[in-house]
C-alpha cells in the first residue's frame, strides 16, 4: 500500500516495510531458505525522493552469473544525485540470490528464473521467487530496467532490447544512449513480458559476458540508467546538455553457427563491421589437417560472439545485426566506445 505525503510523494511499502519520502532503506525480501537451515534474502535498496515522481525499478542478476548489473547498481547507489531524486528508485542488485552464490545462471531446481513469471507463492523455488519479485517490485513500479550479460563464454556489445513498437519504451530506449537498439519480442515467462502485460515499460540492457566485469559495459549501463531517470524527470537535467549518440535500430539479428566441430580461431571482434562472405572464424581439427572457414551470410555489425575456442557443429559463434546503413552503424559504435572510455559515465 502506498500513502501520499504532504510533498505529494508516496510512502512506498515493500515486504511490509514502509519507506517514507526522503528516506532510504535496505529491505531484505525472504527467498527459499538453504537446506542448511540458513535464511536467504534478496537485498532491495529503496531510495524514496522528497518530491513526487515515477517509480523505477532497476534489477540485475536474474541470472545469477551475470555480474555487470550488480556493479552498475552498486555504482548507481553511490551517486550524489540521488539526494535530488523525484519519485522512487527500487534497486535490486541480485534477484537470483541462489544462482549468485553458486555462480550459476539457474536456481537449484535448474529452472531459469526469467522464464518463471508471474510465478506462484506455492510452487517451485523459481515460481516463488518470481512471484515475490512480481508482487513486491514490478507491481510497485511505473517503469523498469533489467540488466543482463551474455551467457558463459558469450560476450554482447552494449545494447538495449525492448518492445520498440511501443512509443514510451522507444523513448526510453533512445534516452539510454547506446548505439544498438533491438526490437525484441517478449518471451513467455520473462520478467519483461510480465511487466509488459501490466503496462510497465521495461528496457533490457545487455553487455559483456557472464562471470566477468566489462568496464565499458558497466560505464555505459550506469550512464544509461541515469539518462533514463533524467528523461523520466526523476533527476534534474544536466547543466550542459550531453551530446547524444543517435542509436540505430537493427532490422534483424541472427547467430552464425559452426559448420564443423573443432578448434576455433576468431577473425572478428565486437562492434566490427562485416560484409557478406567475410571470414568470421576458422575451425580446425587438433592435428591441423583441416581448416573450415565460417563466413558471414550478410553484411552487418558484430553484436555478440562466443569467446570459447572450442565448438561442436551447430554451436552459435557470432551474432550479427543487420542495418539499412552498416557503415553508419559502425561509425556509431566506434563513437560510442571512444566517448565512454574518454568521458566516463554520468
């Protein structure tokens, strides 16, 4: 239940804990206990502004091995601009606490939490955790940002995925200010899908790979979340208007797969422009008797790649995004990378 204050901002209640305007509180949401009898909690930091505004949730590690978002939220919560916050920020750095402890994408029951929404209070661990997050976090919010990385051994170029046919989601996606936007259909049981069903525009930010920190992706993510908060009026605008990189929406994306099994030598890097027919990787047998070149089926930009130098036939190796102007897309990616390294984030 939310109560209005004299300032117009609401008292936010999560897990039975009231957070009044101008208050900042860490709330421990109970999750399924360990079988050692030790209790386990999902940490939720609530920063409630003095003045009225929207409520935004920012979540990470819904897959327990995706660490970039944990660091993005840690840095976000250290920013002094939160003292001038309008509305409410609900920050959940570790959603899948079980997976985080095990350095695993999944929960102990091997279920994917991001395929378990809206969940159930009486179901499996995944169902119960999804239900708790849906009820306590998503239903309290007006907007959301869910932070991800690639899977183990797979790295992603900083990118925003969302329902870009929705004008409000598209507005926030552009404000996030990364070079790659992908209009991605929601998946059944996903956090983003559940939020969409409840009318809550939600961005999915992807960058880097599992179990690794990627400094460019972290800086871009922190800047992006801050940009969205300013776009929503939760933070005052910067005195000097930042120069925005014009993001480009991919026409389509596709993974190129291994045509043979063997030892992989990559020929491309994230953000690189490729033409149809360019060699992406070479797959060799351990004795060096055969070399198989895997080529690009189309022109585009590399937005994801498998970093493991081993492959079975059919494994996904390189993720290519197609654009109306591939040259313009490459220029945008290079400009973004340079700006992030040189100027920092917020």
